[in-house]
C-alpha cells in the first residue's frame, strides 16, 4: 500500500545469510538466481486461444517458468527489455 508497483520486488528468495566479499560488503554476483517458485503469482488462468497459448509457450521457454497464466506479466516473471 505504501510502495508504487514498480518498486515491489517480483521475487523473494529466502536466504540464511548473504554472501559477502572479503571487505564485508554484499557480493551481488554470488546471489542465487530466483527459481520459478520465488515469483509472486496470481491465481492460475489458462491461456485462451491459439495466440495466447503460443505466447505462453515462448515465455515459458525463455523465462524457464513451467506454467504461464494468461494474467502473468512478462516483467514480473523475470523478463526484461534486453
């Protein structure tokens, strides 16, 4: 309710401790990549029609997410503009 949508993390990864550099700073390169279960998801609604099914298949392969709902956001699932 306080943060704008673009500032809310799309994935949460539970960690026992953060990886640190020898200087004691956060080692960002050593952070694990979030898996498919780490992303916030809405209630699953299957893609409808041939076009939605094709887009869902491409997203699934590209992002490594098994199931894609018709209301999922490409960016919220880990996609980016590059």
